[in-house]
C-alpha cells in the first residue's frame, strides 16, 4: 500500500479537481468539503512517506504504468522531496480551510471553479516535486503555472492584467526549460533524472550539456523571480485574491528552488556545477543582488501585500545564494529555508487575509490600532515578523544560522553582509507596521484605567481564520526548535557526500 | 575564399533545423516583448512555443527514416503482441520527441486559451488591448 | 578547573514563573488581584533563585538543558556565581519595583496597566534567562526577548514622542544585536565549533589576534544595552518611559543585561588570557574610560533629572566593563560587584525622581529648590543613593569602588586610577547640587506647591527599602562579594 502513495498524492487531488469542476454545476456546497478531503488524503500520504523515508533511509519509487525507468516515468520520493511534499500539501490544506469564508464571499458563484483550480495547482506542485522525469517536470510545471494564472486572474480588477504579465514571463521560463531538456535529450538520449545523472559525468566538456544547463537555469530563474527577471511577481501576488495568494505565494518560488536544487544535485551533479563550470560565485553575486534589491524595494511600499512580495524576492535570494555557496552549511540552510520560508510566508499572507477580511484593505493603514482590536492576530503576526527578521527561537533565525555559517565557511562575507542587511531592513519594515498598529490612531488616552481585556472593542478575526493562523504561527517556534533535528535527520541526507 | 564560403554554407545547411527554430524563437520572443497589442504578444508567445516544437521534432528525424508505425506483417512470431527482434530500429524516426511534443502542443493550446480569456477580461475592464493605453489608464487611477 | 554540577530544573522554572502568571494578570478583573499575581511571581522567582544560592556559594553550578537544538548546542542554563549575583539583584529589585509601580501608576492613573505589568513580567523572565545562560545562543535569545519585551514598556505613553524614542531604542539595540553581535556569534561558532561559556573562553588556539580583537569589539558595540559610546543614545531617549520602567529596566535590568552579556562574552568566550595576550583588554578599557568621562561631563549639563541619571548610568556601566578589563583580581571583583551596588543605588535615585514627579510634577533639577522641606524622606534617600553611586561610605558603592581602585593599582595601569578619580569627582559634581538645592535653598513663595506633601505611600516604602539596602551592603556586602570573588575565580580558572 505504502508504495502506491507517490501516485495517490497526485492522483487524488487531480481527480477531485475534475470531480469538483463537474459537481459545481449541481451542488456548489459540496465542492469545498471534497477539496478539503482530497488535500487531507494527500497530506496524510505525504507525511506517511516522509516517516517511511526517514526511518528506512531508502528512497521510495513508483513506476507509472509499471514501466521501469529509464523508459517509463518514475516518481522518486527521497528525503528532500518527502519533506517538500509535506510542506506543499500541508500549506495547501491549511490555507484552504482558513480561506473558506473569503472564497465564498469574494468569489461567489465561481467558488467551485476556484477550488478545482486550487486542487489542480496543488496536484501540479506535488507532481513536480515527486517526479523523476525531466519532461514530466515540464508538463507539471505548466499545469501548475496555468492553474496559477487562472487563480490569480480571479482576483481583483487589476488581476487579469497582472496575471497576463505573469503568463508571458512564465511561459518564457517554462519554454526555456523545455529547450534545455531538449538539448539534454539530444546529448544523452534519456529523460529520466537518475539515468541522466549517470550519463552526464561522461559528457562534462560537451557544449550541448552546457547549453542545456544554461537554458534550464534561466528558465527556472524566471519562474522563481530572481533579480532581474522578477518583474511578474509583485503584481501577480498582490492583485490575487487572499486565498489564491495564500496558496501561490508560499509555495511557487520555493518549489522552483527545490527543482533548481534537484536539477543541480541529482541531474547535473555537484562536480559539474561547482567544479567544472564553477558558477557558484556568480550565482551568489546574483543572489546578493536579489536580496538587496528585494529588501530595498520592500522599504518603498505602502501596500502591505506588495511589501510581502518584495520580501519573498529577497528570500529567494537567500536560498539560491545559500545553495550556490557550495558547502554543507549553505545547502542545508537553503533547504531548511524552503520549509521555513513557506510557513513564514503563509503566516504573513494569512495576516493579510485577516486584515482584508476585517478592515477591507491591504494597505499599511489597515493595521491602525490592531494591537488593541485584534490582539491574538497581532500576536501571531509578531511571531511571523520575528521569524522573518530572524529572532530566536523562531525558525527564521535558524535558517539564517545555517546560511550565515555557510557564508562564513565559504569566506563569502558579502553574502553574510547581505543577510544581515536584509534582517535589519525586515526589522524596519515590520516595526513600521507594529508602530501603526500600536500607536495609531493617536489619542489622548494617557489616563484612565482600562479594565480587563474584553472591554474596548476587540473585534477579532473569525475563528475559522484565526485558529489555523495561530496554529501556523506556533509552528514557527516548533520548527525553530526542531531545526537541528530536521537538518540532521532529513536534510543532511539530501546533500551529496562530497560536500563539506 | 570559395572554400570558406562553402564551409559556412555547409555549416548552415547541416544545422538548418536549429537555425530555423532559433530564428523563429527570436521572432516570437521579439513579438512577445516589443509589441504593444496584447493579442500580438500572445501570437508571439505561440510562435515562441511552436519554435520549440519544431526543435524537438527536427531532432527526431533521420535521413531515410520512416514513420514509426509497425505493420502487422512484420512480426514473425505467432503472438500478435510480441514485437519481433527483426525490427530494425535504425529505419524508424525517433517517436519519443513526437510524443513529447503532442503533450507540448496541448500545453500550448491550454496556455493560449488561458491567455486569451485573460485578455478578454482585460478588454472588458480597460476597453482596449493596447498596453500603453492600459498603462495610461492605470496611472490615472 | 572542573566545576561540580548539579542537575536541576530550577533555572528553567525561575525563568518561566513570571511568564506563567501572565494569563492570570491579563484575565484579572480586579486590579488588586492582578497586582497580587505580579507579587506572587516575584516572590516565587526570588525564592527559587535563593534556593540555589547555597550550592553556588559552595562552588557548584546548577545546570539544565531545556531544548537540544543542535547536537552540540541548545537552549541551556548554567547557574554559576556570576549569574547568581545578577539574578539575585534583578529578582529582588523586581519585587521592590512592583511595590513602587503600584504607587506610581495608580497615583498618576496611568492607562494600560495590565499591559504594563504583563510585559514587565516578560522582561524579567528574559533577564533571568540571560543571567542563567549556559551558552551564547541562549544568551542571545533572551537578550533579544528582552529588547522586544521592553519596547512596549518604553513606548508606554503611545504618543509621538514615545514613538520616536521607541525608534531610537530599537535602532541602537536591535541594530547592534542583529548587525554586530549576531555575525560575531556566527563567526565565533564557525571557528571554534562551540558557543558554551567556558573558563578562559573558547577562542584560544582557534582565532588569531586580529579576528579576536574585531570580534570582541563587535560584541562590545553589538550588545548596545551596555551603553558604550557611541551606542549610548538610546538610554536618554528611553527616559520617556514611566519612571518605574526607567528605574528597573534602565538602571538595573536592561543595562545590566548589556554589561552582564559583555562581561560574560569577554570572560567566557574570548577568555581572560587572550584578552591580555592580544592587548584587547587595554583597548576596551580605553573605550570604557572615554565613555565614563564623557558621560559624566554630559551629565553635568542636563537639567532634567532623569536625563542626568541616564548619563550617570552610562558612565557607571562602563565602570563594570573597565573593572573587568583591568584583568586584575580586585579589578574584576570590583567590576562585577558594581553590578549589584550600582543597581541598588541607582534604583533609589530613579525612585526618588519618580516620586518627585508624582508628588509635585517637577522634572527639572532647577525647579527642585527647597524640596527637601516637603519631601524629607525622598531627598534623604536621594542622598544615600548619590553617595552609593559616587562611591562614598557608608554606602555599598564604596565597596565596589574600593575594589576597582585596588584593581587599577594591582594591574599597574595607573591611568585608569586617574579616570576613576576624575569621574568620582564628576559624579559628586552632578549629584550633590540636587541635594544642595533641595535642602539648602529656600523656595520662593509662589513655587510652594501643596498638592502632596510627600510621595505616594507605596513609592516611599520602595525607596526606603532600596536606600536601606544600599547602607546595609556597606557593612555586609554578602552574598554579593563572595559571589563576585567566585565569579572571578571561575573566569580566571
């Protein structure tokens, strides 16, 4: 039974999406429960696989149609993919549950379609993470992207245009990747990742492989919004509806980074990327530029969600830079940050959802006086902010721990400086919001006892939004405290032996 | 001098398929980036994707190869499902890229569909498909 | 020197007990019940800490690992002499400050008192956490927790002035800890592989002189709560806070956490021998001396009493750093002891300043003419506090000053003796005029304010206790002196 899980976690949401698309014409109220059920099954499957992989130490494999690789399409679940799968399905599930009211309110009669697209998107992400075939990756990449474009397009009035811009750039990225795979096929005759990994070491001086590498990397960079091809992200993520943003923002860029890591480590191999091509240093510089650009741009934003999008761009820089440092600490930091950043971003976008729900705006001013009227939401928000800034014991600190150690070990102090700079900028960004929530509106109430907590108008978020949100914020601390264990038991196994 | 020209010509002729796809890709890319009208951009995007289709399909061709379909008569075994070892692989064009591109065509069509529906929504909101006019409207609030 | 250790969960409990009462504080309907919870937590904390004192005095450390995050590093506690000294000071003064807070906040009818008492509890939790940290990661964690917990306290009044002061507070404190202390910590960890506080530090053999100096300076300026110039500006700015906040946090907890952290890092991570070997101690001592003199000079120019006290604190903190960097036994003893002596003295002074404000609304020294007549108890307490800070008998501050002076002679660095003498003179110069104004200058009739004769009752009780303790400590400086001596012995190994 367990060995069918790699297939189940993608097939169930896929079929459920189709089912929902059909049922939405008959009974709209059934759509949501089916969606949640499908994601629940996927999440359970992902967790079971993670436990299995960690305890046995052996990767799981599923052959579609019974065809063995390298001919057939094979799904491989190793330590890193199992971890990322849990993150994907978990976040998708939590976000869907907490967005229920918003979906019904904002999308009205299109809620069935929305949930169907939501499940398709998740299925695509799951497939991308689990697949062991380079072309299958492209297919699922496009499934994810197309569902993403549609999900974003269902947002505000400006959303279709932002989504269209995203579509153009995203298609360029995916097509570049496809070209890269084409060159790989020409040179090696195989599309199976494991198979490619055995063939490529013999072809290291080939110009074709070099071109394949460049095209694949460029395509992925566009998809993950590295500077300077990040232009689609701020518009797309800030114009999308809250539920869509809560799904897409935490996951898309992180999974793209996972794919980058997968391609570099498992397909092209470490020797090729770092020793033969020696692209490490250039990539780190690009990452530094991304971090600085993202942080500085975030400072200029008055809209809360746009500010978050630029923070996301900076975080992408963290992960790419950490990976291309080429040492164990840096890579662990990058992989750990995939998990941590996904959860942090989810938390922050949930705050956006709550603020939009209550204050009807996602501008900075929506935060006025929130410490008084929404203390629990703000408590969770403070935790998320502290995590982004990098204050122990939240998980964000521990990602930075590994990343900075990696930078120091590599002697790349510019990267360390960029990380510190980004932390300080994040502190400014979030304390600006804290100030608005704490100080404004400026009143003259310096005197007069305020009695117990419930008196002065506490208008908290609805429970269905608040409880998952608080659970996720609490998770930030749990993840932080367990980061050492996550790294030692899971992530270290994903790093090839030669890396120190 | 003439030998040099012949070499260049040979180079281009030998890799004609690659040059074609690259030129086509650049045409599409140019349209996607530089054109003002959203539909023209979409057309450019489609050309861009089609170029890659051409690339894959062209890599599968062989001189003197035939379409990769087996005739029943070519099997010598009594078991109809069993493919004879006498099948000479070198005779057939590589079917795999064709198959891959079938998928890619579907992806392209889907992308086109999504893009066009988004364009329709944009048109409904802004009344125009010209990007500069839309930007003007956005700037004016 | 291998320490015998006792495994006990008490350090963790001591940290957590004040956090645990916060839900009760928040949910209390009656303000006396609410205050009762604070006192309960304060007493519990103090008693827990006191219960570990006998073991520590015998030379045994109490250890406990709360969470093992990395294989060789986690959130761990170690109660040694140095930590015990600081924890005793902080926890005892919390109880007294709470007494004072009740009087102050109620008499001024301040808003959001629940929030105030809650964050006070968090701040104390963090302070004890710093005191009992076994490694630099734990210390950093609680240090940051303190920075964040004190922000709502500093900006309590929630007006524009509070906001800008809050910004300055964060700029220096978070900027220092994230921008300087954090990278320094990571670099240290990379080269040494550990962050545990060890006798003679962990840098020996792993880090060369240039890097050690750089890291020491990064720690010195990074832990901006110690107020070494130029990272001192936040302290006068933080005086917008209500006086009890200023009193405990800026005369005892926050700034002492800074000093404690710096001393801990210098002795436990860099190591006394390394400090001497690479002359790092001399450089830091020089920086501290400059701070002492400049701060004392600036204090002279301040008319607002709390600002004058703030600059006085900046100078006094550098005494602690200077004492430790003298590297002689007496010097280090004096520096560490000064943490305790200065705390009791300074808090008395802040209590008085707040009492004066409560009773008369006066903030500036020039307006305090003839106040001694109206508020004899307060001003007498002020005199005692001043004497302690200046370092004159019969107050406890004399003992720590004495050791500091001995320390300069012992280490043969007589220039620092000069610094100590000059600054003592300056201390006298900026404190005694207040006392003179209060008792020896007649108040003109129209300024006579008959609103309240003396400070609110609770405030008086508090400042009488602390000034009394200051005098008692002169005659009987235990257990602080013993703890200081044990701490020095542990640092030198």
